[in-house]
């Protein structure tokens, strides 16, 4: 943004009100993209300015939820890009298990839980008795609550799970949605985490953060990737989204390990 252009007071007032309402800090998002997403919601509702939009979301809880989902990109599915999870199952997780008996894994920006549950399925298949820890975090408390419940997954969200694995860990609910098994739920710890302000865990073997920081500012991205590098043990892996890339990854101590994979140098 041009520093000589004054801030729009109506926009700033709206943004502060929205942050309070959804409990999600918005400073890390690229402002032009954030405004474009909000403008699309406004257009669908016939709202023509920020003050009217603020009044509308405060009076309509469903609209507020739609806005929150629009901004926090809570779009996910189990085994998203299945070939990447097959690679984890067949190659990378066995290597990590050969190095450490008990793995420490973090799903950062876990959204509705598809990613950590997918990982728990794979780990249980590879090492049924293992006492591995999977931490799943997100900044959005309502979405985190849904992830923790393990309920209400749509057919489109579970379509990529291999059939033999789906039979073990997913059950169809009345109404055609799916729930994960209680055993799988017990393998994951869900917790709220702001990637820009909260401390990161340490000595991790694997971090998954896929399609989370793509809309963040460059400053926010640099902070997050530096934090991930410090959170991983030497040889630990960072698994990111297919459309994401870490610029100057070597400066952070990473080396490219494969498609969407970076490894902290020993």
C-alpha cells in the first residue's frame, strides 16, 4: 500500500469491528485480497458500503459466519491431493519412524480437521501401537470446535480417502455425512493458535501447513516460515500446499525434499 494514501476510516472501523466479532486478527492478510473477498459477499447481499456491512453482520449471525469462512479459507478435505499423502505414507513417514520411535507432528491451520485426521489414519496404519503426538491448531475457535467433534463431514470432503482406510476410520451418519472414529479423535490434540503471536512447539518431526499462508503478507509469511524452521528438529519435514513456495528457503535452513516438502538441514 502507498504510504501517502490515507486510510479509509470507514474501512478501518469495519475491520476492527469484524476482528472483534470473529475473534480472528486480520492484519496478516493481504488487504487488497481481503477487500475483494468481502466485496463479493457485499455484492451478493446488495450492500454498498462498509458501515452498512458492519450493521448487517452484527444483526445476522449467518452472514457473520459466511464472512468468517470467506476470510479464513476453511475449505478442506481428507487426503487433499492424494498423491502427496501416499508419498507421506510410503516414503517419508517410514523414514521418520526409522529415526525416531515416537513422532511429534503439528498440523498448523488445521481448519475443520481433515488434515490431522488424515495423518492420524496413516500413522495408525503404519504403527498401530505408537504413542505419537499430533497437535492440530487454528486461530478460528468455531472451526476448531467443529474439528474437535469429528462430525458432519460431507461426502465431497472424504471422497479421496482410500476405501480400505475409510472403512476403518469413518462412519456414515444419518443424513449422509460422515464422522471419524473415537480412537482417531483420541490421537489428536486440538488447540487455538495464532501463528503470528503465539509460541511455536519445538523438536518436531513433521509440520503440515498447507494452503494457509498463501494469502498472508510477505512479512507474515517470513515470520511463520522462520518459526517453522526453528520448531523442526534437524531432518524434520515441512509439508506445504501445492501452490505455495518458500522463497530463499536455504537462508532459513531448509532444503527441498520433494513436491511441497522442505527438510530442515542436519
